[in-house]
């Protein structure tokens, strides 16, 4: 995306601020976050903009325009994202905009079919917000997730695939001798075929206190939110590829990253494990069982395993599980 110098004024406890931050991260939009509880100049600026008001989030764009407590749809419109399809009927509709959906769309479009891709968050899926992909064919030196996503999106556009992002599908069915897909916006599209490629979702710990700190200490994407914790100690919960790779990425910002693995060994690939075990910034703790998440007086989060720092959970599992 070409958007730069976007500033989001908010607080760590504000649910709408968390939602807006998540949305911008999923769209791979770079922005600066100003916590108005800690930054008095930022708070004064928001009051000035709102003539004494203090509604958050307040999002200021490079051209000086402002959105106050916007919905995701309003943010999408301001960012110029396509949110409504041009036609009512397609040969193929894919629900999901990750590599599987986009690759299928490219093949179908090359054969002359009209294809619509509908993605609830950012096109490219979780691959798009992965720090680096080293195992994808055609990239011998590896490729960043963002670059990979942009390349495959451009390839889909080249063949005329229509792409919608920030659109949540709420219903799929059959109607009038065709399939239909209904978006949360109320728009309905019909097609000869529908591909469900919704990918995976983040696994939660399901322990007391977790919901209280999501977006304010607990995060699911190191690429999106890791820079917020520059110079601070963080923890990653999990022992698989996602957790270990995110831990390695977080060493760019954090002086110490603690991996909290539930088992007696890491389950990641050999290369990732070697990086983690040889990094002076990474400590691995095994047999960690997480009972609750709480807040220390210094606003640091911790798991009741004796493991300090901020908690990142990057475990994933398929939706059907």
C-alpha cells in the first residue's frame, strides 16, 4: 500500500483502537500509534482536533484528513479498498484471499473465467503478514510475506481477477439454479462455483485474563505489532514453526525473547530450531502450562509460569478444528 504517515491516536484499553490497529495491520498499512495516556502532546492534539472532545481512535492521514472512531468499512473506503464487486454474477467466487484462493483465481482467470475473490481481512492471508517465507518454490533466497502477497495480487489483477478485501462473508448457499455468497454489507453475488478457502485462524489459550489484554499486551502477529515493544522483553507462547519464526523476528526489537513451549522440545523445523537455540537473545522454556494472564504494577503482562514479559500467541489451527 502507498499510504504513509498515518497516525492513530488511542489507548491500550480501547477496544475500537484495538480493532482499528488490527485492521491496518491486516491490510499491511504502515502507521504510527500514539498512546494519549502516555503522550500528553498527543492528547492535547486530539482535544484540539475535536474542540475539547477526546473520542478515540482518532486517525490522522498524511493529507490532514481525520477519521474519528471509524468502522472498518469507513477505514476501507478512506484507504481506497475495493469493497463492492462490479458484477452480480461470476463463473467462480472464492471465499478467502490467501495463496490458495489467489492461485486458484489466477488459473481460472487465465482460462477465461470471470472470478471474484472475497477476503475478510487483507489479501494475501496470513502469508502476507509472515515475516519471511523460505520454503516457497521460485524464491531461492526467500521472500518477505508482504512482497510475496503483493506479487501474487498483482498477478491476479493482470488476469482480470476482481478482488475485494475487508468484506466478511456471512452466508453461502444455492438460489435460482446458482450458488450465492452474501457479504456482511448486504451485497449478494451469484456464481457457477464457489471455493471456500478461509485458511486458518489463531489458537487461543482460553485462560482467565486473556480477553482483557488482547491488543494491549497480547498479540497474534509479531510482524504487525512487534515494533510497538522496541526495547522491551517479550514472550512467545508455542513451540511450532510459527512461534519460533516469530520469536526470531522479534529479536529485531526486543533485547530478550522467551519462548514458552508446552512440550519438552520444540516442534519447529530444524533450521528454525537452530536459529532459536543459538540466538543470544532467545531463551526457551519447556513444559510451560499457562493458567492465567495478569497485569503487574508496571503494566507488564506475565503468564503464571514465572515467565516475565509480554505474551504473544502465534499458534494456529484450521478453522474446522
